[in-house]
């Protein structure tokens, strides 16, 4: 019995949470930003491709590790799926795969389509299961966290972006609509959770980085679907970007409150919104939107500094754990 308990404890300490796929969202988003910046400001294109190659390597490594964990320790994965807060995180397997579609598309359209099919397949299967599970009720309102956005909002927006990049905008708009109205339905629940008298535990506060992502990820997907000639005339796009920037400023306002939770990989939840803000701003600037041509510069620089900082801190964190385990 003691040996079984020890083995269970070791398995849990070695668990690979689905939330780690958030690293792929931030790094791949930064690579996409560099791709656009190379066109806008004539920066070295090799930087963006290198960052996207790193994102692809991280994605492949995490995917292999997560599948291996599901086979060797299915109980850990099952527990994560059924967790009231972490249960939305497995959606990131599909979201990250759909972002890798954008990374590999210039090199292999066939591979991009294969990854898109796999990513959208996982997205639809998981989001329908998770949403149906949620609709059965019995939830504690105190468990309402921004991870609720991941299955139906992030998954649909990235599906739209992938289909737009692959030349299927008519299909992409369907996913964009599903993501947009899911976002509008869920956001009041999250805001109500923030305003409750009980407050938000420090351990959950970094997850509210996800709260800042939907408007700018929606704008990023929309920009992939919309013809570039109409971008400057489509006022919904700068409106979405503006709401996203306001949310990011609110995140800076709450920095001390959020930082009461010591550094953890959950801080990567901020990076999808930060990277998408940079990508959207750069694309709007490229289309001739005056405000974006000014604001895209500090947003792009800030995205590089923030994601680079998290990358270094995360690498140091896991290297330290590896050394401790090795000893």
C-alpha cells in the first residue's frame, strides 16, 4: 500500500498539465508578430521563422509527452478533464495545433491541412464534450474562471484563423461566429466572479490573463479572414483591438494583486492576449490604420520583453526541478 501511494505521488509530481500548451500560444504568437513586423518595418525575416521553429518544437515535445502520460497515467488526465477550473485546459491541445498550422503553412500546405484537420477535430470533440458536461449543472459559481473561454472561444477563433490562412474564409466565418457569441455569453460570468465578495484566490489570479485575450484573438482571426483592402474601413477591427489594449492596461493596473501568486507556468495565460495584440496591431498598421502605426511599436516591443522574460523564467524553473529530481 505504501509503495502504491508513493508511486501515485511520483506520478502526480511528474504530471504534464495541459495548461503548459499555453507556452506554444505565446511563442507561436510572437513568431507570427515577427513575420508581420518583417513586412512592415523590413526587419530580419529569419527571427520570426526561428521563433516559430522553437514554438513547433515545444508543441511537438509537449504533445508527445501528454499522449504518453494519457497512456501511462490515464487517471491524471481524467482528473484534469473533470476539474472544475482546470477542465478547460485540454482545449489548448487543439488551439496550439491550429497555431502551428500558421507556422508550417509557408513550407507545406499538405502538412498544414493535416494539422488543421487534427486541431479542429480535437477542438470540436473536446469543446462539445466539455460544454455538454457544463450544461448538466451542479457547478459552484466560485469555480468560474477564464479557463471557460478555452474550449468554445479560443478553439473557435483559432479554427477560423487556420481556415482563413488556408483559403477557406467561408468556413472560417462560421467558427468566428461561434467563438464571438460564446465569448459574449461567458464574459459576464467571469466579471461576476471577479466582483464577488469572496474574491479570487491568489493561485487562480494568473489565469485571468486569459480574460484579456478574446478581443484581440478575435481581431487576429478576423484579419486573417477579411480581405486586406477592407481592413482600414472595417471599424470593428480597431474597436476589438482597442478593447483588448484596454484590458491589457487593466492587467498592468492589477499587477501587484496578480503577482501575489509566486511565479508559475500559469502566467503564460497572459501571452496569448499579448501576442495577439501585437499581431493585430501590426496587421492594422500594415493596412494603414494610423493609430495602429503608432501604438503597434510599444505593443510589439512589450510583447517581446514579456514573452522573453517568461520563457527564461520557465526554462530556469524546470531546469531547477530537473536538477532536484536528478539528485
